[in-house]
């Protein structure tokens, strides 16, 4: 009897764990979305870490942006950091946005 009860409890726990593993929490959904945006921009290393940190901290503003909008924002920020202006900025933006 004790063995049967233990088997039932174990089976219940396994079913419960499987059900909760299939359901994503809002934080997990946000992590997935931020990860997809970072991948679409081909971010690596520190740039990816910074992006992920910023993305996860912000409320839904980033989650409402398309990957192309996120890429545009990232390229624009990079051009600003490099203090590019005029034709140099246009060229940089064009090349940055063409990257996959």
C-alpha cells in the first residue's frame, strides 16, 4: 500500500512538473523575445549581454518593437556612439541594416 501511494505521488509530481514546464512565465516569454531580437541583430559578447540586460529591464516597450525596428535602434545607437554624421552616418546605417 505504501509503495502504491508513493508511486501515485511520484506520478502526480511528474505530471505537475511537465505541465508547468510547458507553460512559460511572463519572464520566460520576455527572455525568449529579447533573445530573438538579439539574434536577429547578430549581437555577440558584451553587446549581447548589454542588450539582453536592457531588454529584460524595460517594460513592454521593446517587446512591441519588431526585429527590424530593434535592429534600426541598435544601428542608430551605434552610429551615435561613433559620432557619425552626414554621409558617413548614412553609409554606416545602410551597411548595418543590411547585416543579417
